[in-house]
C-alpha cells in the first residue's frame, strides 16, 4: 500500500501545482492534438489524460509521450535536464495465501506511478506518423469583423502572440497568448476565449489597476475567483457587442461562472462587484467614457 499511497501523493501534488499556476485543463475549447497518447499511439485515460493535457498546454509540449527506457529502446535519448510528467499505472496483482505464500486465485488492483516525457524532449527519435494525422483538421475558423474591430480599437493594448497550446494573459510581460484560431471548433469559441483574456489585461496597473500579484497568488482565493468572474463576464459583454451569442457559449459561461460563485461561497455582493468591474473593463476596451466608480 505504501507504493500506492506514494502514487496518489505524486499525482495529486502535480494537479494542485497546475491549478495554483492557473491551469484549468477541463476548460479548453480548442484542439490540442494528441495531448494524451503514448508513443505507440495508445490513448491515456482518466487522471492521466487530464494531467498530460494540462502539462502539454502549460509547458507548450508536443502531446506524444514516451518513457526514458522506451526512448532508449527506440535508439534515442531524453534531453539533459528535461522534466518528466508522472502518470498512474494500475495493475492487477495476484493475492497470496498467508499460510503457504501460494497464490489464492484472487487479485486486487495495485497503483504505482512512472514518468513520461514529451517527444519534443527527446533526441534521435522521429515523431510517429499518427501525430500529424490527429492534428490535421479541415475546420476553418474565419475572423469575425466586428470582433476584430473591438481588438483593433483597444488603445494601449497588450502584446498578442499566437501559436502554442495555451490561452492566457501574462501580467508580468503584459502579453496575451492564444492558440492558432484554426484549432478551435468555431469562430465563436475562439473569440469567447480571446475576449476572456483581453478582459484580464484591463486589470494591469497601467490600465485599470484592478489586479496585482496578490490576485494571482493562490488559485481559488477570493481575489483570484473575483478576477475570473470579471474576465468571464467581460467576455460575455464583448461577445454580445460583436454580435456573438450562441446557446452553447451561454451554457458554458453559465457553468463556468457558477463554479467560481461556489468558490466565493455564493456571495451575491461579490458577483455584483465583479459585474461592475467587467463593465468598466469593457468600456475601457471599447473606448467608452468611464464615469462610474467601481470597488
């Protein structure tokens, strides 16, 4: 049982670390390729799928995973200093009799963990052909003119970089990072995610000064939760301004906001404050006059 407990501790610790860094892997409306498949092409499941998808997105890794020994067997090696990812392996073990140490015919599940590396963390190994097949898509996500006009009209806006596998606003560099738009299922999904990050950027000290280092200090804290509510509400307001309203996005947003309301212990005052701050953020982005004090 000691080995099983160790496996639980390692995996739980990494999930918590990712959450504290702001990575929420279950809210990801874009295609991240084979973010949870082994080098042989087998799909990971359960907690492994969640963890590897999050790691690929947060660290910008290629989503094809291989162990140290597998890399060596394939004629390559893991790059020096590469940081692997722990994954869980369940095996059925034969239970032995206490009297004679013979197998009892009964078995039980045994949990252990091992470490995998992204294919881009290796040397001397070719990427499997199935990777490109999974990533290649026929979906074309076209720009929405009204939404682009909102971004173009945002004065003193942050730097925007595209590519990679992360949607985020980075306060330290005043930068928005977005995956390529063709990795999203629709234009609406792209702009909903984009406007969420754009709203975050209004909290920078050289704009509205809404957020600080303390805001992002702890995932799930009151300040963090309020900022997420502001960003999501701002995304809704901006999408509406651009004429982007779909039932699917509305449902996703409602579920997302509800999760943060739970984190804020259903404090109705906090929701009202967040909505006011979101409106102030949207006014800044749109260039409207801001004459309402917001706490």
